[in-house]
């Protein structure tokens, strides 16, 4: 089966359905029918079960579900009110609904539309439905897990579906017969001129056992509307009702039409498939005028025309609550996952941080302990390094002193100094000063000695120190002293490097 | 419209939660990295200290070996009598008379400042602290090269004196000879009189030298 749209009409005991698919771009009624179900919502799940059964039995694939409510516990009421602005009206309307003995101690959802009545007054059409009932309907349809976001209160938007574009300003009426009540709506174009509710519905009409009784019931019932029509004509003498549409179950529509023709003196037409613009109804589908209620929200949604009464906000409030719950659940799951995930990460990280801090502390203690334990070792090492440097300096110094080989010096003196001299003494100090004392008969030998000292391999800087003359066996003997330096020592002494 | 608002509020709450918990996580992870870096630094420091201790122990062993090696070239207190006996024995066999031999106490070898210049100021200050400035432990630990001057007076022929010096210079241990004075001895030529200072060296602690002085 092709995917399509499922329209449902929730009555008192009857659940009517229509299934529309698009064939060659045009909406086509491919399935329709009704089901007797306990729709008092005392047993949760009955509606869900019924819808599932329809889907299964008819083998349909609805991609969207539409609901029309046709019940006596829905308030549709007209009231004349002084003209006021939108804000004032919004404030007044709930109070007016509460004044009606309809929703005693019950929360309700409502909608309203104001139409011009006279210069001072306007006609306000109120629609209200119990919140509990509305919630049950939405919950049960939602439970079928099919996309659902359109609700309609029958027969408020029927007129817009039936008004033909060729006769937009004609005054017409719709007689919509529900199971336990019926509505007589008079309208001109898009303006409602009156809406009347009768507590007689298809169940009361069908209940009499014989034809004669049924005719009496029908006659009395239509008589109610006769008075309505007369009242309309008194009020609007220039606007006679030019057509009456009959929307009722197939089994009663003909009889109702006949009675209406007889009593109301208005051309009557039972709503047929042809009266609904753009809808194709194949011969395989048995038409029932009552299907138009289930078709109304569906066809408005598929078409470009907007209905006068939009009930989106009924739906929206519950959908919003549901959406809110869904978002809350998702948010909570997300937050739990986030808290769980990142919380876990944080827990592990914190644990690691604590562990690392403890280990760092332990390492620091180990370092302090190790330093303390080896304090002597470090001091010993430092002292040893200092001592080593000092010892090297001392050893270097002693080595420097010992650079002079005295054996070599004495051997050199023996071989390098003049033989003509008699040396009486040498003196070598550690600082490298050399003092040579001796005697000679020839004074020139002293000069020769000084010269030789300068040429010597071990001495240098020879200079005259003293000279004493004395007699030795009639000869002159010169006692002399010469000062010199050990080669190299003088430079060291003066710091030359 | 309402649903969009709900969505926005939920997204705002979730984003705020993400930001708060994310921020906390960031702070914690940051703290973890910092702590980890500190732990790494401390671990490296510990490893370095352990390594330093091992290295110092190894160096200390090396220093001890080096010290004992150095001591081979120095005199021990117990070696000195033997050395002096040996010296008298050699003098006799070489034709040298030892007229006088006078030993003094060990004294620290003072290094002239110009040689010390090579060392850092800190080391010099540390090493040249007076004994009053050092603790007993430092004095006991501080080794120094000490010299014992021996004033020797000998006489003998010139060649014998030269041989005697050659004999002294052939010692393995560190010695030094200074202040040599050779003179003729009262017309006893070729016998000459020779005075000199022989210094033998040993390793001493400052504490030992202090006790020596006292």
C-alpha cells in the first residue's frame, strides 16, 4: 500500500477513518470506514489499539495522522459581546467559558473567533474541550508512533471546505449530525452568522423502533432548526439561506434531507464526494457523508487554504509539554553521560595527581635524605679537591727548587772557572744567589773570572763584590769576592715567566 | 516557537554544563601535567644525586689511590731514622765526614704568592686560612706538604762532596738541597768544609703540624 494520510473522527462510540494517498498529485480517498470502539477513555489504550487495528486490517502506511473530535462533551458556543480589543477579549473569554455549566471544576483548553455583529457588538464563537480528554487523545494517538500534530473540532471548519469559490458570498448552512448532538451553522463566506447546537444526534434519531416514531422525532428535531432559520430571517431579512448541506451518517442523511426540504424551505444537499474540492473518490470506496468530518483537517493540511479555526495551540501545548519532557530526558541523559564520562576522567586525573604528588614528595624526601647521608662524602670530596690543588702547588714549588742539580753546578764550577785562581769559598743560597770568594796574584784574573761567569752554563750576572789586597811572601795577593746568580733563578725571583 | 525556546534553553544548560565540567576537567588535566612535570624533574634530580654520589665514591677511590701513589715519593715518619743512618753510612764509604747533622721539626711548605696565582681566589683563601679559623675536623682532614729541614755540616775532598750530592739526588723520595756553602778548611786543602740544608718531605695534617709546633 502506498504511503498516505490517515484521518480519524473520534465520536462517542464510533471511530471513523479515512485514508488519503496522493495519486498523480491529487488527494485520493483510498480507504474509509468506521469502527465501534469504547471511546470514553476510561480504559487507557483503547484508542491506540483501535488505530493500530485499522492500520493492520486495512494494510495502510500512514505517514501522518489527523484527528477530528465530534463529541457532545466539546463546547461550541456563540455569544454576543461588546466590541473590545484583542487583549481584552483574551482576558474575558476564559471567564465566559467558566460561567457556562460545562467544565465544572475541570481544566479546559479553548479557542475563539470574533465576527462582526453590529456596530457595538460582535459575535464570539467559543470552542472548549477538557484538558484531560485532549491529553488522553493526544497520548493515545502518539502511542501509535505515527507523526501527529493536527486536531480539529467538528464541525467548525466544515463550512470552509464546502464553500465553493464560485459562490463565496452566498449565505449557506450546514447541518452536522453527530452521535449525541447536532449543529446547525449559518454562514456567509468566511463569517459565521450563527451556530446552534441541538442535543439530538444520530443515536436518538435511529433509536425509535418504527418508522412513524422516527418521523416524529425527525420532524420535531428539524422544527428546532426551523425556528433558528426564522430567527435568522428576522434578523437578516436580506440574507436568506440559499443552501443547506447535510453532514450525517449515510443511513440517516436521506431521511434528514427529506425532512429538511419539507420543513425549512431551503435547497438541501447531502454532502457527496464531488462537493469536496480536489478530492478523488474511486468507485471501490463506498462514500459516507459523515467521512467529511475526518477529511476536514487532512484536506486543509494538504491544501493551501487555511481553516478559520486553528487548533494547533491545543496540540502545541501538549506537544510542547511532551517535547519539554523529551528534551529534559535527553538533557538529563546527556548531563549524566557528561558527568559520568568527564566525572570519571576527573576522578582518574585527580587520583593520578594525588599519586604523583605523593611520589614527588617521597622523591624530595629521598633527595634530602641522600644529601644528608652523603654530606660527609661531599665535604670530603670538596676538601680533598682543595687539598689536592694545594699539594700540587706545593709539589710544583718544590720541584722548581729542585730544578738545579747541585752535582751539575759543582762539576761546572770545577771545569769552567779559570785555573789561575784559588777559590776559597762558594755560597749558594736557595734563592739562587751565588757568592764566590777567592785569591789571586794577578788582578786581571778577576776580570777574566767575571767574564767566564757570564759565559758559564750555570751562572750569569757576575759582578764584582769586593777586593782586598794583602802581602804574601813579598808578593801582592788579591782577596776578592764576586756575586752572581744561578742561571734562570734570577728571572724566577723577579717573577718573570 | 515554544519548542525552539525549550531546545535553546536545554542547549544552553547543556552547553553551560559542558563548559563548567569541561573547564574543571581542563584545570584538573592541567594540574596533572604540572604535577607530572614536577615529578619528572624530581625524578631526574634524584637520579642525578645518586649518580653524583656514585661518581664521588669512584673519584674518592681514585683520589685515595692517587694519594698513596704520591706518598711513595715522600718520607714517612718511620723512614727518617733509616734515611739518616743510610746517609751516615754512605758518607763514611765516600770519604766524607759528617761533622754535624741537626734536624728541625716538619714545617708546612709555603708556596710563594706568584706561584699561587694560578689558583682561584676562593681556593687560595680556603687553603691559607689560619689554623685558628679552621675547625678541628677541618684541621684533621686538611693534608699539606711539610718539609723537615736538616742542617748538615760535612768535610771532605771536592769530588767526594760532589759524589755525596749525587747520592742524595738519586733518592726516589722528594728531597731538596739548598744554602750550600763550601769553604777551605784551615789550610787543610784539598779537604773542604761544606754546610748545606737538606729538606725531606712528608704529608702531614694541619693538626699534626700544630701539635709539632706546640
